[in-house]
C-alpha cells in the first residue's frame, strides 16, 4: 500500500480505550478536509482494525489501519506491559479489572489509567500466548 509508506504511526493520536471490548481508539487527520478527524480502532486481542475514513468506506486499505498496531505498541501503557514479568502482568491486569468494576459500580464510569492498564495487560498476555483461550472476564490466563 503506497499511502502507508508515506505516513508514520506517530501521526495517529490516542483518544481512548474500552476495557469491555479490549479496544483502543486513535484519531487520524484527514488529508482532504482540514478539520476532519478519522476514527481508527484496534482490538488488542484479535488484531482486528476498523476505520471510518473514505478509503475504508470504499473498500480500499487505508494507512490508518496499517499503522494503528505500531501506534499502540509505542503507547506508554503497552510498552510498560511489554516489560512486565508474567506475574506482574497478571497482578496488574487483575488490579485494573477490579478498579474498573468498582468505579463502574459506584459512578458508572472508569478511570482512563485503569482502562489502559487492563487493555495493555490483556493485549500483552495475548501477544505472549497467541493460541491460549483467555478468561473472557479478565482477558488473562484462566485460573487453574
């Protein structure tokens, strides 16, 4: 794809993540409309991507989807999870899951830091264990 080679992952801007779907959301500037921002989504468990840009709407590949994986890998939360031991990764994921549950129960919302820690832990665990079946509630190894 020739448009992907003309762009870099750092052109995507992190916007949010969802601990319930294990997705991260980035925004990308539109080249044709000055104030327009495209939304690009990455599922950190499956690697599936989605984008609402014109190219994707017309069935073509877009550079946003080509670079979102690298943009997420460069995110501080993903980088931190990558250097954790398996025990630290499990502890971090379980703690973040509990914090998300507590905040969602108390005020119907969660803190971005907790969502990021949970999604990063799930994504890193999936990267290390690509064939394992994850515990759906945690996204980490099932309890023995």
